[in-house]
C-alpha cells in the first residue's frame, strides 16, 4: 500500500516509516500540517496516518478539509489524547480509526493494513489476474489458463493476499495477520508448509512460476499484471 504519514515528531515519523517500509509498503512523510494537507488533497494514497497535534494546520482541520473536498482515503488518527470525547470528535470528523500514543508498531500496522484492505476490497474487481492465473474472489475459484485449480481455504486466502499485493514483497508478518490473524507464533513453519502446497498446485506443472521467495523477507507474486 501507498501511505501518507503526517507526523511532526521526527523520531515517531522515522520509526513508522521504517516499519512500513520493512513490511513492504511505500510511505511519504510530512512533518508540517500545511504541506501534509497539500499532499493529502493533491495525491492519491491508500491510507493517511495523521497526527492531530501539528504545526500550522492541525490534524482535525486536515481531516475536515479532505472530506470537504471529497477525498475518501481512509484516515488513521494518532493522538496522545485518550479521552473518549477526543476520539469521538476525530471519528465524527471523518476518521476511520483512532490510535492513542504510545502504541506498539504491530498494532499500527494491523490497523493500517486493515483500513487499506477495506478500500482495496471496495475498489478491486472480483477477478484478479496475473499472467494466465485468474482468481475469482466472488466464487472463490482459481484457474491457470484452461486448468481449474482446487485450493483449500487457507491456500486460497494466501494466494489472494499475495495477488492483492502483486509485484510487492509480502512479509511473513503480513501473511500471519491476513491469513491466520496472528494465531500462530511468527517462528512457526505454517507459512512455509502452505506456500509449498500452493506452489505444487499453482506453479509446478506450468512453464512460468509466479510465486517468488524473497530471502529473509517473505514472498512476491511476479508476472504480467492485468
């Protein structure tokens, strides 16, 4: 996903950006409210992570300006204020979620990917195509060329996650969250087992393999995107 981060605390901004980049996401950072507002209304992002307390233009004003200009990009608000009234005000101003500082990066990542995923779900066609592989999200069917491929539920979810991030590295942590909801320890071999099974069905009998291992990081779907 492509993220806009508007945060004036340089240390917090750097940590969030590094974490998002390590998870395979792109992140533009602005430390000033005025510049951040310009970016939020002029460019297209999958998600805006927005601090409330900002110089020049505060976060809620940025949020209200975005919604007034019909910018529907999901917004995750960050704030040191934990009062219910502050949260309600932020949500009523058009925020999609609210995270109180200090926070664990893993929680921010889960919330961010969840919000961006909802946007992708609403925007993306029911069929995802890469090369001769077609995944039918509505009917939960997969075929490659003229061959229909039968997948178990987790295999289908795994392939769908890879395809939704096609061309980008999908980390093991991302797969654990999207497919297994963090029910497994990150050191488990469950991902390796399912990737192996998926490759047997999707790649083994075809000329061009699509599932690529990115050593030490995760996996990536390669091929011609449609």
